[in-house]
C-alpha cells in the first residue's frame, strides 16, 4: 500500500487479488476518524477510494462478500477507534454508488459482522445492556435474531469474544456475566457448552445485578444496578455511580475486567449503578447521536433520572451517593459536580475540565469534530458551554482527581486545571499524577493504588457501614 496511507483494517477479496481497507493519511492516531474505504490491488499496491463517509460517520470492519460483488462494513458515530457500534452498511465492490443502510432505525448498535453467503450477513449487536446475534439478507429482508442475552458478545473491534464458522453452524465465544467469570464456550449459536473451567473457583464479590430502565423525555434509558455483597434489605446503603467512557460505548453485563471498575465497591457495602445514558451504544444510532453538541446536557439528565429510579427500587441513602468515571466518565464527573450538589463525593479519572484548551493539548482532536460540529477555532462557544471550568465556582463536592502523567488522550493539564480551581475555591480535593502512565494504566501497582485511593475517598465522605 502507499507510504502515505495508514491501513487500520483490511479484508481479502475472494480471489485474493484485492483487499478492502479502512485507511487515512497520517498521523495514524488522529486520522482514524476521517478514514475512507479503499480497494487495494495486491500486484501494484494501488489504492482506489470506494467510499468517503460524512464527517459524522466513522467506518470499521470491512468484509468482502464471498462472490466478490459487495463489501459490508459498520458505520456510525464512534468516539474511540476499535470500540465499534453503528449500523450495518453494504455497497458494490466497484464503488460508484452510496452504501445502503440495512439496519436504519434499528434499536441496537451493530458491533461486528461476517458473510454467511453472498445473500446473507450475520452480525453481533449491542441491545440495551446486553447483546444479540442476528442475520439479515443483503437486500435488507429476512431479518432474524438467532440469540439474545444479557451479556457482552461482539465479533470485531477491540477485545472481540465471538467467532462463527463460515456457514454459521458452529461458534466459539468467551462468555462472562455478572454471575459467571469468563470461560470458552462452543456449539451452535445459543446452544453453547463450556469447554474450559479455568475460573471455576471465582465468585462474585457483589450481590445480584439488576437491569433497570427509566424514561427521560423521548428516550428509554437503561443501566445496571449492583447490590452490595451480603445485602440486608432492612439497611440503608450508600451508592456509587460509575459513568462509562466513550461517550460512544456501553456498560454490559459481564465479569469486571477494567483497571477502574467500581464493581469492587459492591463488595464493600455499596450499591453501584452503571448507567448507559444517551450517547451510549445499544439503543440505535439516534440515541448514540443524541449528545452531539450537548455534552453534559441530556446525558446528565439521563444519569440523574437513573439515580432516582435506583433509589426508588432499592434502600439507597440519598445523602450518601457518589459519582465517578474515567475518560469521558471523568469529564462527566467533573461536569456533574459543577451542575448539581446531588453527590456527596466524586472521583474523576483522566477527566476533561476545559474543552477549549483540551482541543489544542490532546493528540486525537479529530474525534471532536463529529461531536461538536466544528473545530474550536470556528465555534468556541459550543466547546465552552460544555466545559466544567466555565461553571467551576458552583462546585461544593469533595473531588479526588487522578490521571496518568503521559496521557495523550486526556492530558494531565486538564486534571491539574480542575484540581487547581477547586483548591483555590476551598473545595476539598486531591490530585494524584501517576508517573509514566498513559490513558490506560499498565503497572498493576498503579491500578491497585487508584482503586485504593478511590475506596478511601468514598469511605471518607459517604461513610459506608
């Protein structure tokens, strides 16, 4: 392929003479958000552009049909490379026409795909806080759901855990839920059996997980409520709200695995609430796009509505509720404490205090254009209205701020700016910068330290029993 193009993903044509590729010129980390679909010739290395998506649509997982006539891919508003969600598109392999959306209006987010034949595509999708495996004809007809469940199943992107045989008759996946640690399962779709038992001794350190839904304006919103370990219905408990990153992502029902997972709090006498507000996957593209030019607006209303629904269902002490998150969740934590005093303690991980200064500090500013509609130089007002620093004098909530020294996605100066303001205004706060760490921490000692500091902070201000 040409030296001036970065190839992010590719798939062979059936005859082995071409490949379909998602590609863009450098810098590689930044330009995935403007990548196009190409066909590359194996002998000459020449690349021919097939599809230039609009700015508000990113594309991923190109897949060539078995007869060579079509290329399918996932297209949607995606805030992070490799964390895939959107609609299923198909177009002629020669280009020259707009791709057809086979799942337009579907109340889910396609997360991966494979061709079963020249006429049929099988795909995984996020549905609410769970997943499904479905099939659809290349003409958009004969739509069939093969399996649906409350766990995370996705075929492509980062950390895929599902693969089917070429004819779709057999499949293998790594299954995990709130109740069951990961194992490898095989069999016909929906009729799987475990073939490994490596985690058989593991048990949850939390109580039951409840799938809850509530309405906010025009949307039905979903989230997961984890009960405390050794739950006693006669007692009142504190609660921690964990907001996922992205924003184009979703918290699924699966065994916790990330380095900043608040499930640990349920083992220490807390309810833990994981909302999937507008901007998340699992409810269709309109829902994923509902926070465009409105960061911290409708999504915060969704979260607050979910907190009230959780408190209605369970014995949660309204005076002992905390909020936290990492990346976009870290921003939402900073934003939340500038908008409401509902929460008595907060922990912001890799947050964003000022979208205007952030635009010039981070290494992936291309991701912001689809969400804000323009660069900060063309429309600074839309960035300022969603910046926590704009409303900083309204903060009363004690807030712990943690970040990696070398975070290029949510740079440390953003955390320093927020901490500095709270310190100046007399709001209880601490700042911890982890030497050598980036956006995701790799040193196990640092991962444990973040959790310990978070636990100590919430214990101090929420006074868990």
